C-alpha cells in the first residue's frame, strides 16, 4: 500500500483463496502457451509463490553474531525511489 501511494497508484486488492488461485494460474499459463502469447498471464504459479509467502528477513541474528547492521532501511529506500520515479 505504501509503495502504491508513493507511485501515485491505487492498487486493486482481490482476496483469492489458494485453492482457487493455484488451478486458475495453471489454466491461465496453459492458455497463454497454447495461444503462443509472448507475455505471461497476469496470474502465474510463480507469482502466487512469491506473493503468497513472506519475503522478509530478520537481520537480528546477523547483528547478534557478527555485529551486522544494514546501512539503509529497505522500505525507506524503496519508497524514496518510488517518489523519484513518480
């Protein structure tokens, strides 16, 4: 939501249970392949895999073990870049 706002967009969020989304994505992929489409469908099994699971990594263990602290806040950097792009 913060990224969309920074880009001046309003995302459309549609709840879709995995039991429906997985077969739908597979069907859309097969249809695109059968039609010889160069562009992938809006919903793919890969998209579901990346969006359906947390991609957040906690650096606390690295900080405790080796004193690692990120130089930049990932979210703040992403939002700043989005503002520049806008």
